[in-house]
C-alpha cells in the first residue's frame, strides 16, 4: 500500500486518509518496518475510510441541483419583467 510518510518530533504514529491517499505521521526514531506493520494491522480501517470518501464524493450535488430538508430539487432561473408582479 502506498503512503506518504512525515516524520516529526511526535510521540505516536498516526494515519490519515485524505482524497484517497494515505498519510502517515511518525516519530523520527520509529523504524520503517514498525510503520509498515502498523499500516498492515490497520488495513481494514484504511480501506473503510477510503470507501467512505468515495461515497461522500458521490453524494455531491450537480451544479443545477439544490438540497432542501434532505430532498433534491433542480434549480431553474426565471427572469421576470419589472411590471409583471
């Protein structure tokens, strides 16, 4: 599994899934083999988060739609003349 590793003066290893990519933050002294085994142990969680992000992207509305109280409506712009009221 591909990931981006950021080492810092932190004390713990953390995983973040963002835009379908995996980001790992780890202390400087943690061996890479430990990081990779940690990632393997969290594979189910990682895949779950990646799938959630895909589903969320599918929920985005199209440009001509709006959601009101959980219901999707098509937007329609009508230009009215001044005196038509």
